[in-house]
C-alpha cells in the first residue's frame, strides 16, 4: 500500500493555493450538470484499472471521480513540478493519493510506485499528454504501465457544453457555471505483455485515437491539436 503523502512535498504556498483551488472547484461543481455515458458497463469497476483522460479536463475529472470509479482507493500521477504540488493538494481533497513524477523527472520511480499501487488494488488516474504536452498526444508511459502490470486502460472523455479556455499549452477547460459536462466511458483496453515496436505503437495510437474521438482536428505539420 502506498503512503498517503507523496515523497515530494509541496511548499506551504503551493498547498494553500491547492486548498483555494479546491474550494473554487467544489463551488463551481455545485452549479454544473453531469451526464454519464457508459455503454460498456465499466463504471465503478472494483478491479485495478488505469483511467486516462486529457490534461485540460483536470477540473471535470475530480468532480466526477465517484461517478465513474466509485469509492475504490485511487492514486493519480502528478508531475514533480510546482504545478504538480498544487494538483496533489487538489486531488487529495477528493480522496485520491498521488505519485509524483513524469517522463522527464523521476519517471522510473513513478512507474514503480504506480505498479505497486495497482498491485495493492488501487485504481489509477493519468493524463497521458501531461505535464507538458503536446496537447492530445498520448505519451508511451501509460502503455508501458499497462503492459508491465496487466491492468487494463479505460479512456475517459469529457465533453463541455460551455467552457472558458485558458491560453496554456493544453487549452485548459474551465466549465462555465450551470453548463453541462458529459462523461464518456470507453471499453477496457487490454495491453499484451509482449509487444514489438510496431505493436506497441499500434496500441499507443489506438488509445490516443479513442481519447481524441469527438474532439479537435489535427493540423498537418502543426503540434497544435483541437480547439
């Protein structure tokens, strides 16, 4: 079982900012309407799974944690940066522990900690295009984790009827009060333990395509994806 606190501690300023952001998110959440689409019946599964969604939906995801993953113990991957410390403070208020790390910092240690969490029966939440992007690009770490742990991946898409978009790399969604958020749950995706390079890329691209479904457009020759 993982420790309740991550190995990387945020400063008191980051923790305070996280508490303020949490209050604002919860207040906003009281005004929002939610709809869950679960055609494959994967909601509130009790077994360890890896839930993946885009980084710009980090407000919608914690507000809907219980709706799609129930009250099962859970951990989220947060970067080892200052932003990650704020995210750690926020998600802890929604009953989710954190593992700090990314592909550029503490990647191996984070992968080991995530595998331990799955083995302990926890569910995981990962934004596969974070923490730096490019937006809507699936990083390979999630596939490696599913491949080595045997845990299935469940893509989650959040559709906002109306939101403000932050001028950040991910065009972060801030839902407008009294708007609707639809949560689309896709079917579980099993990743084989043995994959050559082509098969690995096939599965990475498959999950990415599912997450992009109904989203933005890809402009050829441009890293910017979607609106």
